[in-house]
């Protein structure tokens, strides 16, 4: 029984598939409907050890759970790193064959798809995040409307229900007043939905033991811990803190060239400094916001992290770099405690920089 490498180009109504054997020979090409029955029927018609790949997208989570019981390997690949798919001619058959060839050559970068135990937390976290973004967007539109009429709107007074009529009275044009009234109604509806989503998210996260561990870290409250659990799902997907930093957008991107040279017939590494290009761009934006906001709050609030932050400032580190270092420290501590199943102990906070 030989290995079979299957590349799937998934679309809303159809899937194009190419099957290669272990020698790279094309065995089969097929097109079938994006339906569970058709997909399972196609997979069960193949013999051998099956390896399947397709790109991350709308159907990836559903397709991953569907195929996992029937094949030896399911690899959901990152489309941003598939540069070979963007060169030359393009069609569904060409794309799925290239995916199969890249899978056979182990040249694909996998996107994590883990167990479904945290799926409810993940969906509730997405709901809360989306409602928060929508609420912020409506609030910004309201302020923009009043600023366009040279009406000052400092602070949060514009959003209070008690002064709403007085704010509406300041808009003399009928269309603008009607627009503002509708946006106030939209804001009330979104705020109610957001409070309900927040309540559901916190209640669901209490069922997981990781929530108690994460909330023991200072300035990681129930919402930040819930979103962290929803985005990461399991800490064991990361080998160490550096891989976790890269996922959170807290890793440094470096550039170097001509790293080695010959000296008296001996190969030696150059001692020139490595150029730092800033933080990595390919990351999870929600996790970066969680740890950077936690570090910003911790830098001004009392506690062990405030002492750690002040020590960094005492070493001559700039405030923005010190907050970044603090964010990396909080991320590393969260990952370690989550892996070990321990609670935060301020006495064990190491003084060295992250």
C-alpha cells in the first residue's frame, strides 16, 4: 500500500482534487461538489496511506474535522506562504496539483487546527470581539458626525442616554439629526448584545481549568484570559516562548548576510551586528493587543510588573521598549504557567529581561 498525496482546491460549490503517488506521478484528477457525502465518497475510493492538504479559508475548519477520521494526515496550509501557487498559469486543476506536489515535498507551512474542546469558547470569543469592533465603529461615526459640524465631543458624554436629547438638538439639519438618532439606536442595540456576549464568554470559560491559571497573572482579567484561551486553545502547540512571541507579534525580525568568512584558512563567523527590522508582521493581532494592553496597564498600576518595568527604565531602556519587554515577559509567564498547570507566584518573577 503506497502513500497518496491529495491536493484540494476548495471553493463554495466545487472542489478540484489531484492525487499523486509516492513517486510524484499523477494518479487521478477529479472535480466534485463541496458536500460531505461527495468528499467522503471520493476519499473512500482511494487506497493506500492518504495525505491531504488544502488552503486555510472559510471551509477549512469544517473540512478538517470531516476528513480527519478517513486519512492519515490532514494539513491545512497557509496560503500566504505558498509563493509557488502564484507563479505561472493558474486554474483549479493546476492549483490542486501544485498543492499535492508541495505536500509530497514537505514544503507547506501548516495552520493549526486542534481539538474541538475549546470550539465554543472560540466562537463566543469571535462574537464578543466582533460586537466590540462594531460598537467602536458606531461610536467613532457619531463623533465624526458632530465634529463635522464643529461641535466639541470630548470624553464619553456623547454616549450617555441622559443627555441624548440635548445632543440631538445641537444638530440643526434634519437629515443629520435623523442620522444621529439612528446611530444612537444602533449603539444601544450593540451595547446590549455586547454585554450578553461578554456574559456568555465568561460563563463558558469558567468550565476550563486554564482560566483560573491565566487569571492568576496580574492584569490578565477574565476577558483577556477568555480571548487568550479562544485564540491559543492549547499551549502545547508552541515549543517555547520564542515561538509564542512570533505568534503574538512580539518577536524581532532580523537580517544578516555573508555571515561567515575565511581567516588564515579557517572558517569563522563574522562579528558584525545583526540588523533588527522591527517586530514580525505575520501574527495574531488579537493576542498582540491582549499582551500589549496588559503591559500598558501593568506599567502604571501597582504590583510586581510595575517594579519590573521601573527596573527596565533604570537600566536606560526607553519607555516604549520597556513596555514591549514587559509584554513579552507577561506572554512568556502565561505560556509557562498554562503548560505546567501552576498559578502565578510573584516571588518567582525573574529579574532578567525577556
